[in-house]
C-alpha cells in the first residue's frame, strides 16, 4: 500500500472517529467567503492542525477548519480555508482535502474562489459560473505514479464542470433574480497578481477570469469521479485603463460583498441534490 493511500486511511479514520455521519456534498470556500458557515447547521468542527496529514492554511481570509453539518437538510462537509500552491505546498497537498472528501463518501463538490476579471464586460462583484478552465500555468496534481484506487491514469477532462449542476444554478439564479456570468477560469500559481501583459495574454487565450486556486482541486475531483460545480466572485479587474494596483484587502472586501448571493445559490443547489 502506498504512502498516500496510508495517509488517506489515517486521515479519514481520525475524522470518522470524531464525526460518524457520511457527508454527501463537499464545499470549498475561497478568500473572503468564510461567513458561508453561518448558513450551516453545524454539528462538528475540526481544526486542520488536529487532522493527521492535513496541511494548514496560512492566508488571511481562510480560517482553517473542516465543518460538518447540514445545509438545506443535506449532510455536508465544508472547508473553511483552502490551500494554495503559492503557500509552498505541493500540488498533491493542495488537492489532498478533495481526496479526503471522496474517502469520506462525498460525491459532489461545490467550489468557490475570488478571481480577477479579464472579460471586458465583467465588473467587480459579478458572480461567474466556471464552465471550463485553463490549467496550462499550474502544476498538475496527478503528476507522478497513478494510484488506481484514486482514479485512472489519464482522466478525461472534456467536461470538468457538471453541465446539469450549471443548468440548475442558472435556474436558481433566475428565480432569485441574481445576475450570473459564465466563463473560463485560468489557473495560475501566484502569489503575485498578474501584470498587464499577463492579463491580456489570458484574455487572448480565452480566459474570462484568473485566480490562484480551484484548478488543482477540480482535476483531483474529476480524477476521483466526483461531480463538480464552481463559481468565481470577480473581486478585481485586470483589464482596466486606470492605475492597475490591486490589493488583497480589496479582494477580500469584494468577496464579502458578493457572499450572500453565492451562498444562496450554493444552498439551493445542495437542496436540489
């Protein structure tokens, strides 16, 4: 048995010894979206630093705990705080919690992030359903020996984001009178925000938004046979004529302002699963 499989077994055994209910949905919260947990009927919280083999979040806006409970009556596990390649973690470590979710019984993952808009029609505060992504600028988490217990050697990525979940989300947004964008997310390593030239390149490649997370998690989830829905909060605009200075504080505030709309869509999506 490999080291990774042993670690997953130890991690999930520890979690199950603290919380026995099987979660059906996993939720990953992005920068500035930590208040989402207020919508949960919380039954158990476990700090990352208590969980064997789990990384620890080091970024402001990420609290660093697994939250178990009910959302819209469904058992869920929520990551309040995620891990990023730019923190010094490997791609395997970044995606490790997704594999843990699979090991716990999760079949659907909802992912959120804060992203920079590169589409000319986007504005700060917009919500963008991710219909596809560009992974060329990140380290693929599946590099290395493939573990057949986790998924196939060459997983198909023609539809990483579940079309039925996207359709449901669009219907929910229409009912709630929430304006949604739809586009392609470009993953980068960070931690620097992009230069003007990089924003323009991403735009020319077909990217509508760019961010430092999500893609490695999605690849891992698809590899494991999980359904994925992901949404970006557009927290800054990379393509703009004025001074192009972006701060992390600005990103967190924009995410916080948009959080109620994202929360409503996630809650209704879970209710319909």
